[in-house]
């Protein structure tokens, strides 16, 4: 899961560093990421999806533009 966290942080930083300038304003782009890892061979896709989704909402509640582990 550490490698996933590192890659997710790299992606988050790249997205954050890009802005979309227009004639009227600069639009900042951010991303929140939730990560889940398969810890048990019996873990299903649905279970992992729910774990990642819960982690995503933790990122959003923490102020967005962050990564959370499920």
C-alpha cells in the first residue's frame, strides 16, 4: 500500500500544479483520492470499492486535495 500512496501523492501533486488560466480567472484543479488494499484473499471487489469510497470521503472531509487509506 506504501507504493500506491506514493504514486497517488505524485498524481495529486501533478494535478495540483496545473492550473487552467482563462481571460477572467485562474481555475485551480485538485484531487482527492481514496485507496484500499486487498488484505484478505476473500476480499471482494465490492468490499474494496466500499473501502476506497469511504477513504475518498475521508479525504474530502479533511479539506480535499488529499489522499486517504481505507
